C-alpha cells in the first residue's frame, strides 16, 4: 500500500517548520554564546560606554568594510551610524543591530559564527575579534547599543572640579583631576622632586638647554616661598625659549633648506624660521600664531610680518625636474598644505580622504577637496624650478626690505617720478635715420651661409643667417627650411628648428633699459601657446628674460625675473588670423611697468590687456652652476620643454636699442625689406641718462634684497573639483571651499578663503583646535599627551586618559586668550608636574606607561637638545639667535654620495661661531638630512611630523662616543672641570659630574669616577701621543701644555663616559 502525500499539507508543514526555525533564531535559540565569551562578559564594567569601550573595536575591526567610505561598504551596511545599524535588514530577516537583543542582532550571530563564509570579520580581511572584544560588543548590544558622537567632535565642556581626599597635595586645578583618578585607582602620587631635578627639568622643558651651575646654586639657596615660581618665570622669559619651542614647530611645518625630490635644490627660508622664534618669544597668542601662518596675507592692512608668517604654507617639497607636468605637482603642493592643516591644527588624518572617503572618520572625499579648495588659488607654478644661486625664488614671494632700503627706494621713486615728468619728447627724425642709429640686429632670413661668427665665447665658422648690422654676431641655425616670404625668402619653423644670435652679446637688456624689435609673422593655425621670439631661460629657471609668444593666437609679450609673480605680461585683445602675414613691432621703455609696453600690428598700435604687472628684479639670464640647459640668447623656434610654433613662418627681424614710436613701426611695415647698414661697435656704447641711472639704482636695491616664499592668491579663485582617485587631471564634481560638517559646519557668512578657514578653526565651539594644542604642550612635558595619539584625534586615535582635564585646559587656554606661556606656567606650577620621575615597583606593574600620572615622566631628549646640551655644558654654544642655516661637523662625502651630480652642492663646513650654533639652525637637506639628527630620530622634514618616533640603538651610543661635536665638547667640559672645579682631582670630578648631570654624585658614583680617572691618567702618562690625538679633535683648539696632557685627556675620557650615560640624554 502506497502512502499518498497531500501537497497542501506538505506546504503547510514546511511553512510551520520555517516559522519555528525563525522564531527560535529570533528568541536566541540558535545563538550559542561560548563559555569563554560569557565569562568575559561577566568581567566587564556594569555599564559600557560607546566611546570608551566599543567604538575602538568597531573602528579597528569593522569600519574598513562597514564605515564612512561608501566605495568600500559591504552589504550596504554602515556600523558607524546608529540609524544605519538599527534599520538595516539582512538576508536572514534580522536587523544588523537590534538594541537590547543579542539574539535578534545579525552582528552577534556573525561574530560568533564558526562558519568561515558567514563569520565577521571575514578571513579575507585578516582581522579577527578577541574573546574580550566579542564580549564587549554583545554586552553593549544587550545594554541597548547606545551610540554616541565621537568625543573629539563634540565641543569641550567644563566639568565641575572633582573632589579629592588629599587636599594638601593639590597646588592647582590640574592636580584635582589627576589625584581624583589616582584615588579611584587606589594609587598615591609621587613625592616632589628635589630642587636640582626641578630646575634641570624646567630649564630643558622651556629652553632646551641645561641650567648653569650658578643658576642651580642660586635656586638651591633661594629660601623664598615663591622661589620655584620665579625660577619658572626666569626661563619663560629667556630668549632661548623661542628656539626650544620653534624646534618642535619646524617638524610640524616640514621646514627644510632644500626643495626635495631628485634635484633637491637649496632654498633659504630662514627668515620664516626667525619669525617663528620671535613669535614664541613675544608670546604671540596661538590663534594669531596659526591665523598669520594660514592667512596673514589676507588680513586687513597685512604687515610684512604677517605676510612672512604665511611661509608656513610654502615649506613643502617642490619639484624642479625637467620632465615634470607642472599641474600635477601644483596639485601635490596643495595636497601637502591640506594634509598639513589636518595634521598640525586639526589633529586628523585628513589625507586618508584624498582618494576615497575616509575609512574611519566622517570625512568624505568631497570634504577633503572642499578643504583643498582653500589652498587651491595660490599664485604659483607646479614646476618650482628656480635655484637660489641665481637669486630666483618660487613665487609668490616677499621682499625683505629693511628700513634703510625702504627709505632709499622712497627717494628713488620720487626722483624717477620727477624725471619722468620732465622727459622731453625729442624732435622726430626721419624713421629710416632714427632706426639706423639704434638698430642692433637685422635678419632678413633670405639665406644661410658659412659665416665667421660668435657662437659662444669663441668665434667659429658655422651655418648662420647673416646679421646685416653686426656680421660677427650672426644667427646660428640648427636647420633651415626657406619658403616664400614678405620680400624674398622666409624661415619656416620645424619641430627642432632653432635660430639664435650669440648669447650674452646681442639683445641682452636689463629691466631699466628701453628696447624694441619687429618681425613679420605668419601662423598657419591656432596655437594654444607657442614662442615667436625668446630671450629667456627655460621654464625650470623661471623664464628669466623676455619673450613674445602666441597664446591662443593672441600676441603675448612678457618681461620676467621669475614668471609669473615677478613679471610683466601683456596680451593683444585681437588674435592673429591664420595663413596671412602680420608685421609685429614691440616697444618697451624701461619703466618696469606694463604701461611702458606698446605693440604695433601692421604699423598701428593695438589695445593691450595686462595679465601681470609686477616686475622688480633683474631680467638678465646669466650663467649659473646649476644650469644644465644651455641659454641660447635671442632665439627663434625650439625652446626647452615648450611648444614650438611648428609650421609658422618668420621674416625680416630687427632689434633696436631704444623704444619705437608709431611712425617708426609704420615705416617698418610699409617698407617690407628695410636694409640697414653695418654699424661701428663703438656706436653701440650709449651713456645712460639720469632716468635710466635712477632705475638702475632701484634695480640694484631690489636685486640685493632677500626674498622668501609666502602665500598670495590669484585675483579670481581657481575652480576646484573632486579629483577622482586623487589623480590631478581626473575631475569629478565641482566643490567650493568648506569644512567637514561632522566636525563643525562652515558659517555661511565667513569668507570662503584661508582667512575664513582660520576664523572657523578658532570658533569657540570648535571641538578640536584647543584640545590639539593643549595636548601637544602636555606631551612636551609628560612624554605622552593626555591623548596618546597626538597626531590622530579621530576614530582610530586613543581615548584621553583624563578627558575632563583635557577639556578644562582647552577651555582655559581659549578663554585666557590663547596665552601659551600662561598655559605652560600653569602646568609647571602643578604638583603633578613637580613629582619625582622614579618608577616605583607598584607603578611599573599597575601603570607602566604612566597614563595615570602618579609620577613625572622620563623620556629621551630630542636630537637637538642632546647636541645643544653638550655644547652648552662645554661653554661652546653660540648665543646668536636667528639667521641663515649653518654647517656643523658632518662625515665627509655624504652630500656627494646622495645628491644628483647635475645639482651638486658641496658641504662647506662652517667656521668660527657658526660651527657651534644651536641645532635648530643646522642645515636640513632633504635628500641628506643631518646624520646625527637622524640617528636620534629627527624626521627628514619631507612631510609634516607632529610626533617623533623614539628609538634606542647602538648607533646612538657610537655617535656620542665618536662624533667630533661630542669629543670637542668633552674636551671643553674637561677644561672647565680643571679651571673652575678646584685644585684637587676629587673636586674637579665632582664639578664635572655636576656640569654634565646637574647634580652631585653619590658615593658609588664618585668611586667609579675616581677609578676611571686613575686608569685613564695612567694610560695617557705612558702614551702621551694618544692624549695629543684626542685633544686635537675639533676646530676650537685649546693650547696644549705638555705637563697637563695626561690629566686633561683623562678628564676628557671621564666626561665622554658621563655623556654616554642615560642621565645625560634623558629628561627626567
């Protein structure tokens, strides 16, 4: 008997089974929480906080696939937003997160699954959750899955001062926050450090230098109640304070003395460094310190100091290689400024949003390029192709005129105005006669011949177009293609055609010298840009000189020191039609003004448009050690890295020493084949008149004045687009300057420029600016910030150890007028700062990183401080503040090995005082940074660095033992021991120990010093040659006395041993 199944009953049964299964899943029937996870859940705090306990896990393990980056989101699921997580239905029918129900949350099932195809994070992500992390997520869901805004994106709020049990320990409000936490943790703070430790700590923290023995003794003997406060005030007022603070800011600002990249050409931005030092010494409020650097040039009635401050935005690398695409690197410079803003002031990794939405923080790619837009209108080229040796600086620039030069220029400008007003128009001669008297060159382009002419410094026979006026200065040609011209033959340009008059001999004019020229031109098509006549350096040297080019078939005449920021550029309103001959005449009157340029087309003056009108320095190209591309002088045709007017035709070129008037231009047009007679070379030597002499003096003042890179915007802002994948020429949607809304919306009434950006940063409700600044100052003095990740306050950063203290200090800083010295003093007056740094056993076990601040911090000094410490202790350190970078001792051959030979710079070791300047003044060449600095973890300054890495390596000890700086410093410290320490060896050893460590040795240390001294003295007594050798190291030679060699050398060895101790290089 066969059983017959009822199809309807079967369907009903299946549905019932499915409902049962789903119900069981919904009730948690299929969610088995492993025992170890349950155990971990039981150990968690009673109430979890999203920011403290949960978000870091989600950010590390989930946001890369389910975070802000829309392009990388898997399953259309976001776990960084509450609504997205609560409302997302998954394939199983469950919500991603069901608040209060672990069993009904798909996330819970996924993180506990053993099925690799189902488990999250997926094996392909190479991420996994620990038992504790799984427990935390489950517990959080069970407690309601409450989200909260990221703490750093919420404006600081001043919390009530916490109560403490041990009131007597508290010296100011900082201590209440610290002590309250310690008491909750069952810990006690450390005792106050002794006075020798305190003055050394404060001196290094505020000046980067050790206190003198006299300062230590004075503080030890000062019994006044406010002795400590007065000592802190003393170092806050020290002029060395600015240098110590600036040393940190130069890392942030990526300050260097070279451009970077392959060529790594040198620059001198030291005036900006001097501004930073002076700003700190003057205690410039932090809001002004940042605003001036971001937008000083945009402030009302901006001062020279405010404009100089904007050099901060120009400290980035700049490429001067020949084959680069200028726009690509211009975009790179703007990217660098945007990234530096994010790192330096906002404490965010905004750079992660350049190519796509940020994976972890609520910063979209659109947000990134909206920030980018604030910096996108800088008046600059991408090919930063100017070398310091020819006095050309990448624009925009600022001339650093002193008062004397300003006064001289004022007098000269008044004189020039008077002389211009008195100019008498000479009676007009017949054009043929007047032109003959000033013609310098005439090239009919009829034919070439083998001519004896200059091609450089020497005469040689070469194929050339004859210069009818000066045959010995005829025009050499690389190739010739002659076609029918205006009168006879004409030159047709091919891709490689180059015709040029002898360089530095013809057409070599200065900005104050009037000149003119004429030429017949026939253009076969429209040219985006093509040269007609050029007497200028290539693009990579700033186009220094003058030229006549076609720009979309408009005639464009330019006189340039460095294009475009120090140049005159005028264009004809009309364009040239194709395939017809035009007679073009250009006249310049030597006034360094666009008004002094006239262009005549077919004998008639034409209307001109002024593109740029700011010419100050010389326009003469001149030989330079860095010029690997030959300067060809006055030339036609091919031009280094520029487009040739291929197919264009030229005829009847004439060059004149002096201006050209309309009658002369008309004469040249009407007489198509003017024949000029040869001239006697003596006739070319004209004496300058009074006006020309005054203009010459003006030029000399400008040329002798240093200029530095600063910011300056175009008259009309550039359009900014989202760059797809961050590629410079892949345009997406257009954006306007703005800021990430998730941090703080940009006010609608703020100017959408860098000034508006600076104002936004210092809005009272801004959540980041004050916190970032306060945290970094705290980090200077405690080795780690209240937020350890001082370079990242985003979702991937760490939580603050004392959030209420951080907010309290941030609000105090802002409400106190952003007074940096006041904040530093407030920190230093606290009992927290004054604690001993001794690591007690219970603290090592409970709090090895000193997060709870139960003691003061011990950490390695930065590289600059270590070197300066040695020089200062030896009495060698220069007191000079500011000025150009210097060249201290360095192993020979480094630059030669690491620099491209085409741009060879020789490391010229400084002499005298400059050999012993503070380390902040040491030259930083990006391709070969100072080796000692690198060994002790200084960055190469290629990019913004807000937090240095800290390492310990054998190389550091070897540097302290073998670097001439430290051997020489040891020699001078030994000299001080013997001269100032007393007559007895014991007294000298005590004094030397105090010089190096700032304290007196204990009995054990004294025994070691005495033993070592005795052994070394015996060695050098037997081998005086070794004593001479060690005492001969360094340029600052001391007179060597034979009778004291062994004693001095032994003292040197003792000092070198002390310098190699942890105590010498550790701030404690």
